[in-house]
C-alpha cells in the first residue's frame, strides 16, 4: 500500500551527521502551499485510513482528467487555479536512467561521450498522453560530495533505477505535473568523458540533455548499448536550477541560447571562472581548476582524463594572467545570447563564490533586457531552502509555474528584488538597484594621525599621502576593528557619524595610485559599516545558518526518498562592525589583466579595484569606512614580497552606488535639507558632480 499524502512536519531528533531514517519510516509530505503552517505530528501517527486515501486518489484523478496543468488552457468559464496542484502520485512515478550523447569525445577514446541522466516523472501523465515540463539540475557532485545541507547523493535500487534524488525538487514538483531530471556532468558518477571545470564539456553535458528533451539529440537506455530512448513525454520546456557549480552550469547553458531552456535559477553561481580563482591577478585560492576536477571526477575518469587535467594546469597559470582558457569560461561576455529568464540567488557574504559573480552577471543581463529576479541574503554560500524555506518554495513554485507551465500568476510583475536587511528580515524593490541609485564619488583624506583619515566629497590636496606595510597575517576584520587606531598594516578613512540612513545598492570601484617599495604587491579595498549590529554569522561553520534536529517535509515521498529535511534557523552574531563589500588586485596586473609581471619599486601605479556587489543600509549613527591595505588574510594569497606602499590621496577615490546619490550622502553626513538638486545651496566647499544612473 503506498504511503499516504498528508500535511505534516516530521518530528525527528537526530544530528545532521546522523540523519539516518530507521525503517519503517512513514513518509510525510510538507505543506502544499508553504504559506500554510504545518502542525507537528509524530511520525508514528502520520497515517490516514485507506478509504480516505482512495477517495483522495479518485479526486486527484478527476482533477487530472478535467483540468490539465497549465493555466493557459481554456477552462469553460471556470477560473483556473492560481498554481499547479499535487494531482499525481509520487510513489508511482516513472524512475528511469538514460544516457545522452554529447557529440563530444572529451576523453579521446574514439567514441562520443554519453552522460547519465536520471529521470523521475508522473506516470499518470504519461498514461494519459499528457506531456510535462522539466526541472533539471546538472551537477558533478552526485557521487563525490552530495547536494544540499545534508550532502545527499543519488541512490539506485537493485535494478539500477534511481531511488533517491537529492533535494526536494522531485518530491514537491513531480506530483504537480513536472518531471525532474538530474544530470551527471561528463567525467562524474556514471557519465563518460572528462571534467573540464566550466568549459565546453561541462556546458555541453547539460545542453545536450536540453537538446534530447527537445528531440534534437540521441538518448540510449544503457551507457554502451544502441537501444534508443526518446523524451516523447515532455513539452520540451526546461528550467535549470542549482547551487554553486550546478548553478554555474545553468549560466553556461543559458549563454548558448539553446532552444527549450525557458528559465534558470542560479544559486550562488559563478559567472566567470577566472573571477572564481583570481581577483584582478591576485590568487584567491592555492590551487586551480585541476584541483576541483580531480575532486569531482569518478575514479575511472581520473585514469583516462590525464590529458584534460594537463590542459587545465597549463591553461590556468598561477600567475593570474588571463588566458584563452578563461575566455572560454567567461559567460558574462555572452549574455546577449541568453533567451531564458533568470531567478538569481546570492549571499552577500558568500566568500566562496563572491558577489562579484552575481553583480557582473546581473548587469550584463540587464543590458540585454532579460527578465530577471533576485534574492540577496546576508548569509554565505547557502541555499535559500536553508535560510528562508517557506517563502523560497512558494516563490520557486510560482516561478516554474509561470515560465514552464504558462500560469499567468503575475510573478514577473512583482518586485524584482528581495533583500535581507537583518537576519530573517526582508525588504523588496521594484527594480534592482533601485532606480534612484547613482554612482557617487567619495574621496579619502588624511586625518590627524597616520593611517586614520576621513572619507567625504572633497578631494585631498596634492601631495597628501598615507602609507602602510603589507602584513599577510592580518585581514579585513583586524583592519576594521582598529579603524581608529594608527596601525602600520592599513590606511583607514571614515565618514562622520551619519545623520540619516545611507544605502549602498550595486557594485563599487576604488581607484588607487600607489607606489610600492618592492617588486610585487597585492592590494585590498574594503567598505565597512562601523557600528553595532546583529548579523548572520557568515564566518561560522554554517555560514549564517544553524542546522536543527527535527525535519519538515516538502511534497510526497517514499521510504527511499522521504522529502523530509532537517530544519534550520539563523545563526547570528553581535558585532561592532560589518564588512559591506571587498575587492582585491595584484599591482603587477594594473596595466593588463592578460599579462602581469613585477613592478618597479619607487614608481607610482594606478589601478581600479572592482568591489563585490552588495545591498546594505548604513544606519544613522554609524560611520561608513574605506580601508586600503595589502593581503586580506584567508581571502587572497600573499604576494611574493611584503611591500610598504604609499597612497597618493589626491589621485584616489571610491565610486559607490548610493541610493539617492550625491544628495543622499550630503543629507546623511551634513544633516542638510530633505533633498538637494543642482540649484540647492550646499554646505561650504561642496559642488555636485555629474550624476550617473545605474542600470
């Protein structure tokens, strides 16, 4: 007898590392609409009488027959539902594996590579000849590392058919008329080929599956056989989703412009692989893409893919030069090819995939008029299912209903941005950045003590300088904590305490002219909110979340795949300052990102540091600070030498995306009238610059 479908919360008491479900485990389903609170029910009571189950099944069957999914269909005068409903049985779903020909021979064995594709789809829809859209997650992590907060991996039954799909997508969406497809990227798990870390093979692994779903590529029932498998059960409408590497692949497939890809949901995703490993020439990690490939490749792939590994090493030198390998893996430059809508999610304190990736991707999509929406959290590299679960599932449900099933639910007309202001507290914006955001130039000036300066609108006089000596043992937290102290490792510049809130929204740049004392130097520029706050502890183990011991359930389930997941809550920390945005660069790449080299001691160099995108409100009473220093310990690798650097303050500035622009800064720092325009009387010595509108 199939497990019943109920609304419940699974009350389990186990640690995240011991998330074992002792049999028998009665499956439970989460709320049908995440806005309806679930009532905790003990797992042992999570059953309903068989008669009720039969009646529910009959009602579901009638719903299937009388009202097919898709609000675009005529309903004979009956108002269509505002969302897809769970009318298909999950326990009877078709579970199968297909191997899709990528038309590439990445491992050089003389045979084109096939990637493994695991599918779960509603059986009743297939039996009725009704086609369904696809939610797809292409990943290298299904066997090596797992997905989600509990590191779930794919599992298979005795016949080799998929039995557990990581995450909740299948549990929630299959009963609502979707197929869920999980793809093993080339060189991973059960796929042929080699991992090339964001290159042609990775992207083609997933693109070929979209082509197969639309009848343009060949699929087979086995890895080596010739029996064909066709996707005649799908509409061909595909939405790709995934966190980190998975979301990165979604970005990569989107820029191919492949037909059938209707939407992507990249979560904490990379937009340019160079910017994952380097920041303007400065190394962010002590290894390159070859290290990642080695981690995710299957055991047999490591043996057959040595040539690909060698190309990754040779094409990504550790000197930070931009090479053709990086051009191939730069999706931003091809944003004009994107035909899919984009629902992006990023943690503003993500120190793995930093928000520069989101910021440059968003701006490129905006320039092309791509339909898009964003969630920006205060967490680190965390899935929204784990920091705002109810609202996220509701939003994702409506997003896929609109773009894959054709429901006119209005989600594309709703505010474009959800931004977390404090742990669990969110605001929305009709557009992002807000339309009245303007690039405003602030300038550092010397103060009364060495290394302790001011930040304002007036430029420093010619000849004004500050100096610091790189100390690779220290980082942004050390600098911010001693912002008002004359310390040798940084130069800090602060505004006066703000009279009003000041909001930054978008990407910043800092233009520097510095003179080094040695032949190499790395530079950091950091924006800091100086003042007390309670934030998500993004530097903690959970990067802003704490995993609890009880579970909530989302959709239907089976004993092998319950759809129940450990709950989380915000992991918070009281702080005296908050890093708002950061950027780094190698001084040797100031003239060219393609070719770096040693610098000449005593010679001035000018460069512009790109700071990661953010959305942050500096409250009244706090101060905004700019810190300029050398190695940001733990975030960039140090330069070969530890130079002393002199900053020419008259040729140094920060261009910040301020909501309200120049006038907002004047109001916040001088307590002026409610608004300024170009004819207003400004405080003495201040003149409004030309205003620049951000997209």
